[in-house]
C-alpha cells in the first residue's frame, strides 16, 4: 500500500510524541538515556557479559561509544542495542542567556545531533551562531533562530 505523505508525517509525529512520553515516564528526575538514531528509550536494567547496567549506558572499549539495550530478553540480557546518549532532565525552565534574531529567547541547554549545547552554536549554519528557541522533553531543539 502506498501512503500519502501527510499520513506518513502524522504517523511519524505520533511515534515521536509516544517516544517523548516514554522518555518522560522513564526519567528518574536526573537523566534519561535514549538511542541516538531513533530516540527510542534505553531499557534498564540490562546485562552485557558479566556486567549489569541499572541506569546508565555502557562504554564500548573498542571505540569509546556509549551503548544501551533498546530491548532485552527475559533474563535482561541485550536483545537489541544502540549507540546511546544520556541527557539531564530538569523541571525548571532553562534560563535564557541571549536573544535570537527573531527576538525570541535562546533556550539552553539544547541537544542537536546528539551533542549538548550550553551556548549558541555555529554547527551546520554557515558559520553563523544559532540557538534553540524551544526544546522537547529530551532537550532536542524544536525551533531555532540565529543569535
């Protein structure tokens, strides 16, 4: 079956909202961990080898990248895993430290492509500084503007 583009976009938006809700529900008030590529929440506890991970990602000794289980077997061993990131969750609204070119306050911290920013960034913007003007529960930017 071929779906119309708006239907696919609505389904993807619903998936994003569900994933954000799961991340909020699994947050312990300090940090949440999720798969970088999909945003899928990490599953804790999980077992890798002889080590049990109860609330944080593991570190792959071969490349130093963080990993976590996105699904586990009944015995908590990893069924599926992913490169992960953990971000701090706060109930306090971020304090703006600059204003964007749209006169909207910048929101810090924000996460862009798995990297946390606490100030304006020039990444992927032709050398011009930019910032998030709104973020989601996982601190990913949902809107932005030049600083």
